[in-house]
């Protein structure tokens, strides 16, 4: 049978990774910080923690301290030789990464340190993730948010509005769907709308179905492929139909 928003006990929650990206870009969030926050979307406690500036990497600090005599420069690249010696006992790449890969990642994390967000940037991002309303009211909420924080995210809101119109044209009651600025699928290849469908007996972390748009999936999986590839999909856990 078709699951509808108006069915008793059915909860449909929706978010938008594209909107979140547009907001991070609008507040000039540093790229590495933005990537970290996008990974946190859907884990509100982790997101709030990182918004407070707790973005330092303890392992990185320890590694840099142990190898500081071997670092040629932090502005260009961390010494691959130092990493080779640090992991001399490892016979294979660590986590399928070579010392060169790790060196580049270390350098990126080092750039991230000391570049915490301003209070204004944090306030703007927090205001967005705190939005929760009926999907039918979300466009007005987003426009009010953008005006209050002086953000130019009109293209993202226009695309969002067109999607809601398509839902309504298909006969979906958008007043029965919850829009949440903090909702995400916890996978960083999602690029647009994301959703979960939960039955009354399902726990929040075990929905009946979930998915969305992930134009960045092929980009992340295919080496050298830097062009977003339109894609949508979802997963259904059949065993979760049963209480």
C-alpha cells in the first residue's frame, strides 16, 4: 500500500543539503569547516559542538608535536618523510591511504585550526538548523530567515519552492510533512533534498525508508570525475514494517 503523510502515525521528515550548502557559502564559511559541518548535518549535538569551535584534531596535534622537527613547511605540505617514519611499522597504507594522502589531509586540518567561525557566522548557521515547521510553511520561514540574516540565497529557496510545488501537484499534503533545518542523512554525498519515513513503532535512528538527491556520489567515488552527476535514490527496510 502507498504510504501517505496523512496516514495515522506516519512521520515524514525532510531536509535540504543544498540549502545548507548555500547558507554556508553565503556566510563565507571556510571550505574545510563547511565540509565538517555538512558531515554533521543530521547529528545536531555534533553540529552544535563543532559550531562552538571544537574543530581541533587531537591526533593531529600529537602527530605534529612528534614530527615537528621534520616538517619542512606547514604552508605547502607536511613532510611525507616524517609520515613514513611515523608509520614505519605499518606494512600497508593506513585506511587505504598512502603517506602522501595523509600528508595532504594533515595540511588541510592544520589550515582549519585557528580559523574558527565568527559569532555572527555561528548565529546564522544555528538559526537555520533550528528551523522546524510544516513543509507547507517552510518557504516563508526560509525567506524570513534569509532577510533577518541578510543572506542572498534566493536561487536555493526558489529551487526548494519549486520542489514543494511539484509535491503538491502530485497530491501530497505538505502540511503533514515536517521540514527541519538540522535534518540530514549523515552521508556527505547528498546534495539536495533528503527525507526519512518513520512508522510509530520505529525508533528515530531506524526509519522505514530514507533517501534523497545525491549528485555528489559519483564525484566522490570516481577518481578524476569532478562534474556532479544528477542522481536520486532511497532505501526501504522491509523488516521495519513489523512492530
